[in-house]
């Protein structure tokens, strides 16, 4: 039986064990938060808790998270499979993510749909082909995450994603939500040479990535390299703080650069 995991409870000294329990996306978020990176607020709900949840009692982690947001703030409900976001394979697209979920009934329904996606045929089929330990029936977890409404979002690669060359940092971005960038519709791309500092910007609108945003992302890349090593891709968002009006940078997830399990058709 899985236990509900709070941010302070995760054991980072054995991150492999953390990944085997929580799934790649949740373990990555916890590692980012633990190392002091800014992330949206989130809660991690084991699939066992989802199965036992009711509309009047969504489980300890979900109830605490929702009550802090007065039951009305929109959430992202995301899957975190033990087969995704690993050093060997991305597993992107195998689990379900639902956005802008509001209301207890909708949250419960979304949690169940996401948990069910962790048991889908494609994941079961891949489990047979992947290097899963014998008798390991771990599925992963469901993540409840604060919705961010970004002005600009995208993906930061701490290496060339095609060659793995760590001397280059690549940034792909667009106005609004990160989904379109992940799906391959970046409006602007920037390549930075770590050795010379040279920057090459291409795309429809260079205002998306002015120098101040590129500088902020390069600082994240350097910090991330120091904490986790080279060759990661990091989903990011720039958004305005509702209290101060100032723009801030937040990280939505981090994973090793790999070849996706699900290729575009």
C-alpha cells in the first residue's frame, strides 16, 4: 500500500527508490522543490487513495491541497507513471493530463480518469518490454497541481536535444501555455553556445524571448546542471504574480533528454 507523500517526506538520497514509488513526473517535481527551484504548488496522490476517494472525502493529500485553495482554484490533474521521465525513456503521452479542473466532483472524476490511464494497455504493453523489476506492480501517482496562466512558456534543453552536446543550451517558447511547444509548435527558438556565449534566435516573434528571459533561463540551466547533471529538458513558464504584478519564472517539470516512447504519427 502506497503512503500519501508530502514534499518534506520524500527521501532524495535514494532518488531511484523515489522514482519507483512516485513515478518520474512526481519525483522530478519533488526534486526541483527540494533543491529550491520555483514550481507551482502541488500534491501527490497515490492511486490507492484515488480508488478509495469519494466526493465528500478525496483523501488526505487532495483534501489539504484543495482546502488551501478554497475549493475553487482551477487545477491540473496529471499522471506520473513509473515508466515515464526516466534516464532510459521519456514515456511521454502514455498517461493522461487534464487542465483547468474545478469543483470537487470534477476533481474526483479527473483523478479517477488519470489513475485509470496509468493502467492503460499501452503502458501494460510497454511494461513487458521495459526493464521493470520482476513482480514490480507499481503504477505511479496522480498529481494535483496549481494551474499557471503564463504569458510565455516553453521547454529549456540543457543540451542539444538531437546530439546530446552539452555545450549548447536550446530554448523553445511561445505565448501562452506550454502544451503547444511540447507538441512542436514553438514560435521562437534560441540556441546559446555555453563556450562563447553566442546566441542565435529564430522564429516568428523575438519579443517572446528577450535577453532578460534568456538570462533567467540560462541561470536555471546552470543551477540545474549543478544539482542534477547535464542533459535534461525542463518545461517552464513566465507568469505575472497576481499580488505584485511582477513577472516570475516557474518550472513545471524536469526530465532526462530521451527519445519518446510514443512517436508522432
